[in-house]
C-alpha cells in the first residue's frame, strides 16, 4: 500500500482559485496538499491560454494568465503547500473520525480534515467544429487555444466564434497577424460590450474583417497546412477566404469525470456542484467547492468571485481543523504573511 500523506486541507485543482485557497488556508494556519490532473500549476490559464490578457483582476488593469499564475504561486509559497501534479483524484471517502481519504490515479493517498474542490470545469476539452478532415490540421494550422501570440505573426488568421475568447484573440492578434478575419453565424456577438465595440471599430477602420452571418463549411490545404476556408451563410451561399490558421473558439466540453460519483448534490445538467453560498459547503460534510465548478443562485463565473469563495471556504473549514479555538478575524495588513 502506498504512503498516506496527512494534511489539514486537500485542494483538488491547481488553477488560480485553488492556488489562492492555499493562501487563505495558510493565513488561518492550515496546511494544504494540492492535486491536479495537469502536470503544471495554473489550470486552464497555464494549459490553454498562458498569454491571454485578463482584465478583471483587482489592481491589475491587464495581466497575462501565466503572470497571474506566477503571482498566485508566489503568494502561496510561504505556506509551503505540497503538490501532486499529473494525477486525477478518483475517490473521496469520508472516514469514521470525520476526516476524508483522497485517492489519486497514481496511487497517492491523502488523509485530510477537509477538501476544497476547485476543479474549474472538471475534465475539459474543446468543442470541435464538425468539419470533414479537421483532424489533419489540428495542432498544425487549426487550433482551439493560443499559447504563443508569436506563432501567428505575419499569418492570415481566421477566428471562428462569437464569445469572449474569439473577441479577445481578434483584438490581441490584429497588430501581429498579416490579417485577422472573424466569422460568426450571427451579426451579434456574445462577448463583453467593450470588446464588441473595439472589434467593430477596428472593422470600420479596415484593420480586420467581420464575416457575418457565416459559419465554417470546409477546409482546404495539404499536409496539415491550411490554405483556405470555405464559409456558408444561412441561405447556403458560400465564399472562400484565404487563411494560414484557423482558431475555433466554440467553448469547452465539460465533464466532471470521477467527481460525478462522489455523492455530491449536482445541478440539473450534472455539470456543477451545488454549494451553500455562505460557506461553500457541499452536501457532504467536510467537502467544499469553489470557483467555476460551484453553483448557487446568482453565481458569477469570474476568477475574482472564486477568490472570494476560497476565503469563505477557508473560514468555514477553520473550526474543523482547529476545534474549540476561536477565530479572531484579522486583516492581512495587521496579521502579516510568513517570510517565504
């Protein structure tokens, strides 16, 4: 039998919210062990779009996803969390003494007093457009996320989608790519109003092309190198545009994976964990959920809301880890942070 690690709080998910939960727990003198199925810290921010700018982090008018992860790691470091990466949590088993046994796909066992699930959307993968032969181009000239802007310098880039990811990358690549074209099946975009306004202004100035209402129809190229993309309108009319790269942003396919089998109360779609918004407690004692995977009336899927939930969960967990000890709330400016 493998060694069992003992800790105060096991955190499932090493994305931004999971990393901040380490800080909040640490400030309350609770040790953390963090597990993530990815082999890097940072969750989607690190794996899918490290260079994507984020605009709604307090104190940062703009910060790239990778830089945010770096700051959060630095903030958590003084509390010396233990990390188990590249392994999926398969089982959570409540124990007779009230503790919880966490078991991973790699055989790691963690005995924790409480668990915080900060697993984002759970297991994730891109929603692929149903185009014949698209797999021949994937990773070469068809992409579902951007890791390096420079990869698209001087290229003709077609961006498909109408949400924030499509708009953000259109705005960020317009000064790098030879040409940016945005195709969407409706004239109206779903992204942030300010981003939509900037996109339309760039189109009016002739700096990028808005191709609406059209949708992807077929790809043309050889050996994985894209040459052009044929688009179709709602009446079946077609047009072909030259393109070196296609960025398809149709969202992520969400799958809770093993989480769905842990006996937690889920929403009707079985995609999110229901929690008490005052404490972030799930339906199972000792297990809490924060960030995008958690749901309650009025929930906003914002990183900053996840940060707040991490703080509330840590305070709710404190009496479990330190029974009988009164928690005197102190601001971090008064309390200070241990030296890293």
